[in-house]
């Protein structure tokens, strides 16, 4: 069984968004908006990194669609 890896995302913008999420004064609607932004930033950061199983310098490419679900 493979050992799971931990990915630390230390981007300053993500850190700022996490600060907003931790505040008790953050309204529910704003909390959900910021969570969506954080998830998009995390996806970008994770997709920009090479896959552990790929060759050095390899980057995964996903098709881009303009269609909204």
C-alpha cells in the first residue's frame, strides 16, 4: 500500500483566505465564497506540480472547456 503524501500550499493569497475563514465575524455567504476561491487556488497549485509518477519536468494537461455545468 503506498504511503500518502502531504502537500503544503503556502501561497500568501491562500494564507490570507484561510485567515478570513477563521474569523468568527465572517458571514456565511462570504465564508462559502472564500471556500470556493481557496478550492480553486488549491486545484491550480496541485495541477501545476508534476505528478509523482511522471518523468522529470512532466506536467499534466487538462482540456479547457468554456461550458458551465
